[in-house]
C-alpha cells in the first residue's frame, strides 16, 4: 500500500490533531492473525500515545462493548443469536501493555466510533481538525471510523504500522479506497508521530 500525506486543498492554518486508538481489546486478538501481531501493534500504539503526550495532542480510546440483554447487538449478532464483547468481561478489557490509563474513552456498539457516541462533539470542543487512526481492524472499525470522520469534516491519516486486520486483501482494498476517494493519508510510524508532535 503506497503511503501518502493526505494533504489536499489550499494551505492554511490547521487545528489540532488527535490520536484515536480503536478496539485494542482482548476480544479482537482472539483472532489468530491479529494475535500474531499483537505485541508490535501494542508497541506502535504506545509510541503514538507517547508522541501525542509529548506534543500535547488529545488521545481518545474507542472501545466496543455490548450489553448481554441484546439491546446493543448488531444485526449479525442477532441473526447468529450470539453476543460478543460484553461489558465488564475479559474480552472487553484493553490489551495488557497498552498505556491508556487516564486517557479519555468512547464506548461504541458499532464499527464506527462516531455512531451513537459524543465523539464528533468532543473533538470539536478540543479544536481538533485532523485525526490519526490506529488499532483494529483496518477494513472494519478503523475504516468505518475514517469514513465517518470524513462525513464529519475531519481530515484523517492512518498510522499504517499501528493498524492491523484479519484480512490483508480487504484491508489493502479499503485503504486504497479511503486514500483515493476520501483523500485520507496512509502514513508510516515516523510520519504519524510527527503529526501528533
């Protein structure tokens, strides 16, 4: 996947950049493919968090959580009659080693961190105009959050070294669409850290 800076439009003053860490929770790393890259992803996310803290950039952690009473379940969960990542469960816990203590959290029940949450309002209150996205999975929650960020007029960069997927082919196709059609940047670790600094 080619990397790009996602720049577009006329030059001008920019608002703040925030880091959004998505679904770095035990449940998603039950998948064998993600389990194999868990430690590198945790390390890359921690480096982004450290860069954001040094640069004074906001960091928000988006977590998926469902209620066992089925009221928050997606259509596929209802169709399969199988719940997932319940509130208070080990599945819902953030991965060991991810340094998110004290960081603001958004709890979501759908792929996009914007759906049914206060995220857009919170980002605007913080003066944020650009997001660096990290976490899992690239072609699901990360991509849907990025697409919704575009709809809410936030510029987005994907920290390629800090995102993971259960399907490389889907991930590459989705990132290409987001990069070309939405003009969203695909950046390496150093570039992502620089955006937050």
